[in-house]
């Protein structure tokens, strides 16, 4: 795993190994840094899976589920689905959004499946530059 901490700098995008097939788990910085690894967010116990989003889904996920959250307290955990040891299903949310599906991991996130971690404000800034 690469823990990427980068400044808001136009050249910083080159430091993050983005891929077209990236999927992300949104987590509080504290829960990711202080949590047990393999990482078990509360949704694993309450819903049976870990929520993920594609790069194109992140902003919608933020607005729907983190509107009242200080984005500076959140990180994006980039997960390599090829390295996940548990079943991954692409499923519609409880309130369907026109056939859009989201990846769900039916088990904890093992550190070996994490490609990088970046704070949300940095990711959003780099995304708008792309």
C-alpha cells in the first residue's frame, strides 16, 4: 500500500497512480488511520458489505452521504479489486439510480488490496484539473 500525502499542487497529480478502473472507499481519516487492518467499517457489520464508489460516483456519494461532514476529515482509499480476497458484487443502491451500480466488498478491506490513500480535498482538486 502507498499512503499518498500530497500538497495541492498542479504537479501533484503525477504522484498519484490513478487508473481508469479505480474504485474507492470513503472513510474518516481517524477511522482509517486508527482502525484495525484488515479494515472493517461499520457497514460491514450493519449491512454485510463495504461500500465503494468509482471515480465518477465519488462526488454524488459525497453529496448524498457526507453533506454535513467536513471533507478535510475524509480520505479516499483506492482499492484494487483484483487483490480483494472477498466477493465483490456490483449492485444497485436501495433507491435505484437509473441502473447505476456500485461495487460492494463482502468482507473487510485487506491492506494488500489498497493501492493508495489520499485526502478528499486533494482528490477533488486534482479531479477538477483533469
